[in-house]
C-alpha cells in the first residue's frame, strides 16, 4: 500500500497529514516553517517534528511514504521551495517531493482542482484563484513587512498602533488594557520597546485579544476588524476581476483563523463582495489545507486519477 503525506506549512503552524489514499490516518502539528519569518534550522525542526509525529501516530516508516506535497507560505519564491524540498527529501528518502505555495493547497482543498477563489487570512493573508481555462492569479500576500493586509499579523500590528494613538490622546480602551496585560507591561515606553525588539514580536498572537474586546463592544477593536474585512474583500475582488470578465456565478471560499473565529470579519467581507457582485457564492471552507496537500500528493502517484478524494478521518 502506498502512503502519502500532505503538509500545510504556515507562519505559526506546520501540520502534516498521513493518508493511505482513502482516508487521513494521522496528523501532527508543529511550529511554523515559513522561511520568511523563521530560520532554516527552525523550519527544519518544525518539518521534522510534524512529519515524524504523523508517521509515529500511524505506525508507518518514512521509507513507506511514496509521495509528499507541502504547501508552504513563501514557497512562491524558488529559493524557499528548493530549501523546503531538500529538507523533505532528507526526511522521506523514497518519496517524490513537491513543494507549492500554501495558496495552491488551500484552493485544492476548497475546489478539488476546479475553478474558484480562495481568500486566506491566518498569520498572513492572500487571495488566489483559478478559472475554467486553468488561468491562475493572486493578490496580496507579499509578506508581513509590506503586505498581508487583513491578516492576524496586520490586525495585531494595527492594534498596537491604535493603542499608541489612544494613549497619546489620553483615551482609555479595553484594547490597550488587554494588550498590556498580554505582554505583561505597564507603560507606553515598554510597549514601544516591545514592538521594536529583535526579533519583532509575533503580532498575530494579539488577534484573540482584539477579537475578545471587539465582542465586548470596544470601538477601536471593532474598527480594526472592519478594516481587516475591507482589505480582504479588496484583494478578493482583484482576483475575481482578473479571472472573470463581467458578472457570473463564481465560488469564493474563505479560510484561516481570522475568518474562522470572527463573524464580524466574515459578515463585512461578504457584504462588500455581494454589493459588487450579488451572484457570488461565498462559504467558509470546511476542509483543512493539508487535505489539499494530500490530494496533490496522491495525484503524483503513478496511475492515480485526478478526481480521487480523501476523507479527513
């Protein structure tokens, strides 16, 4: 029996799933492996932990894995794709190795190789789509320093900026209190120092704080989530307009921790898209991105048909 591995490698988490071609037998998660935000050693450790954990949970040897596909944030860069492929080749010596962007596996998970647009908002953000002519395009997702609008990182970073503005104006906010408590700091100066530390803090960790105080009625936090939804809708609109001329019924899948956990972001996002294209069908993707990676790993096996679907256990 041939076994395959599908890997979803993001900025915060690396998830590996082992499949026998019928169902997912085991999964294991480790820290992030995005080489744009972690060192090569950290990426190697995270991938090794995720792979070995999934194999151990299923009682399968690395030599029994025939194919692996990894969808990794940052893998649009050839250098990053090659580096990840080399790590996986060392972990799985008999497997064929394919490394793609995390957008590719998310689209595969949502649409099984068919047309549609997926908008991802987790630690980072991006919109990616494919039409009926197999043309693909993307918008956003160019990294936390210059892009990733509407992502967990963007939300956390914007929250700190809004807190500093509120403190300058002498305004109180639950958001200020929540962030200061989360980082165990008490002064504005400590907040500034924390933001400029090396390495920079993981601003995406602040997303749950923003979400909680927004649900409690904090206007600053609510404004930030509204702004995130607007940014995510904009990049999705760019992809839709590039791939389909005029109005037609198209499918949009949304995925990632921000969409999954914030009804406000989902609602504002949907309202914006529907105001522009009422016929668009939007849904929260129920499948995990690693399931898309498993599908692509299966397609690489000799004699496998592209329409095979794997149940997630």
